[in-house]
C-alpha cells in the first residue's frame, strides 16, 4: 500500500512537472509567434506616416527581440525557432533602413509654399491649383462641389485676406467660371447648374463689398 502511494505520488509530481514544462513551451512558442507577427505588421506599413513615433517603435522592437531570444531556450526545437527569429530580425533591419532613409529624405527636402499657393490650397484643396491655374481636373461630376468648397472656404477666410489676396481670389474665381463654360457643354446637369448659379449669386456681392473694404483698410493704414 505504501509502495502504491509512493508510486502515485511520484507519478503526480512527474505529471505536474510535464504539465508545467508543456505550459512553458506553449508560452515560449506563443512569444516567438507574436514576435514574428509583429515584425510582419511593421513591414506591411506603406509609408513613414503610418509609423508614428519611430523612437517608440524601435524601443518596443528591441524589447520584443530580447523576449523572443529568451523564449527560444524553452523550446524543444531551438534551431527552427532561432531561424524564424533571425529571419524576422533581417526583415526588421530592412524596414528600419527604409524608415531611416525616408526620415533623412524628409529632412533634406524643404518646401516653401508662397502666399498665393497657400490661398489656392485653402480655396480648392492642397495642390489642386498651381501657378498654371489649370482647372482641367474640374468636370461635370465634381464642379458643384468645387464651387461649394470654394465659397465655404472663402467665407471662412475672408477676414484674413489682404488686398492682394482679393485680387488673387478674383483671378481664381474667373478661372473657375471659365471652366464652367466648358463643363456646361460636357453634360452639366440642370440641377447642378442651378445650385452653382445660387452660389455665384451669393458670392458676387459679398466679394465686391469685401474687396472694397480691404482696399479701404489698406489705404487707411497707409495714411498712418
């Protein structure tokens, strides 16, 4: 009876030891898997803008790398696990090189946006209109939205415009109107045409008054 109890006790301890060992291996395997997935997710990012705080990402990677190396020691097939970790390490090195190259390139490129271009960007959207004043991107499907954005942006920013800004707004508005004449022949719907007419009806007197006010303010300022 004592022998049976002793045998059962040893078996229980062995079972517990095996269970504990299996649990450690499963945990270690999960750690390695998580590390590999994490590195893959970084490599799938399309640009530096997706990377957020680069210093934080690099620090987190280093921490995960150390943890993955430690986990390998608890696996039966250490060689296979190490090969997976090393492969991910190479992927990360390539990713890091790409990120650092992009960061360096951004440091070298200094883009100076003039006041006229800032005004164009505000009224039509970033980079939509350049010095060539090309409105060819405006068509029967988006022209109503272009007028609407132009008018809303004008109302939001008109108090900050100088006399020169109003002159530029006039040139841009005339360019958009000229494009509208072309778009009308390309199938502009009657409904959109009426809505555009309504915007133009509200914009014209507002612009005239604001422009006169800006010129008067400038003349008054020049006197002092």
